[in-house]
């Protein structure tokens, strides 16, 4: 449908979380609003049948912004992480309401005004290490 409605010569920009940083191998997306999450090869393979011209990049962040995002989305490690990932979403949400204030008190609140466009960049060389993937497609 995106190809159909795109003007000749138009560009389609798609961003999506990088599953390599968020999910363990074979794991389904834990965000209930994400039906699929892609790695760079998977996104390219999904788009190639429709768009012969694809530029695949990553969207990354500098320093503290990257650290905060990676900590927020990193797959749980070990037995406890594996157990928590299997909790139903409503239970995760309830636990988050309890644990977030405790975590914020321990680490300090994150003030998004501390970050700006200069903290984020497009990484053409290493999309596999980027927080999000960016595909620019032409038909």
C-alpha cells in the first residue's frame, strides 16, 4: 500500500526499533503495539520486493542518551530476565508503576530537556549497532 500511494520519485522513510538491541534471539516483541521488530537484514529483505532502491541506516545517540535508551530496552539477562519477559503485559505495567518510582529515586529522574537534536545522529556505517533503524526507499 505504501508503494501504491507513493508519488513517482517520492521517498518513503521508515523507522523501527532495532531488534538486535531489544530482543533475545527468537524472542517476540514485548511491546504489545509492535507486531514485528526488525534487524537490518530483516528490514531490507521485507522492503526489497517493493522498493528496489533502499538506503538502510541507523539512528543512534551519543553518551548518556544512548546509555539511558539501551538500559530501558535491553533484554533481560539470566533467569530473572527470562521470567519477567514472560509476564503478561498488564502485570508488567502494574509492576512498572511500583518499581519506576523506586528506580527514579535511586538513579535520579531523567529530564528530557537535557537532550536535543545534537545528541542523535544517523549512522550509515553501522545500523546493526543503532538504537533504531532508518530505511529510505524509492520505487
